C-alpha cells in the first residue's frame, strides 16, 4: 500500500472515530535505511465523555433522570433530524443568557453547543432528513 493510500485510510478512520465520540491521535515515524525503524504508525484512541450519546452519556444525562421518574414527559431529538443543531443551539443560548442560570446550567448549555457541533459532523457523514 502506498503512503498516500495509508494516509487516506488513517484519515478516514480518524473521521469515523470522531463521529462516534472517540479521539484518535496518529503519529507516523519513518527513519533512514540504517535507522531500523521504518514506517511505524502509533495510534492512540480514547473515548470522549459528555457527548450525549447512548454509549457516551453526558454528565447531564437526562435518561438517568427519566429512569428515576418514568412518568415524566420528555422529548428526544436525533442528529439525523435536519433541525437538530439549530434547536439545540437555540435552547443552549436561551439557557446561558437567562440571568437566573447557575454555573451548572451554563456548563450544560456549553456542552449542548458541543453536542450540536457533533450532530452537524454526524450529519456530514450520514446525512440529514425531516424528523420521522
């Protein structure tokens, strides 16, 4: 496999991992003919937390609260919904601009903005549609 193809495969893997909430760091080493090491690739990956996914729940996870009070109404949006990022941003900005907001609520709003960005990244990879 040529170097350009190797780099493309690595880039695709990094993009795919980032969309799944995994941070990937790649280091490429190459030494001269007598340097022993040639074309070594170091890959480290760590699961990100606080993304608001089923596999990586946020510290503000509402599903845990819902389990404690299963009769509480709730509303769920998925990243495939074309309105996902806009509605989350609207909610986060409203919360963070409310003078009654605590620091914890402003932190929650900041995380929501990150989730909105991750939703847009997900949409770029998988597409978006009207809500079902």
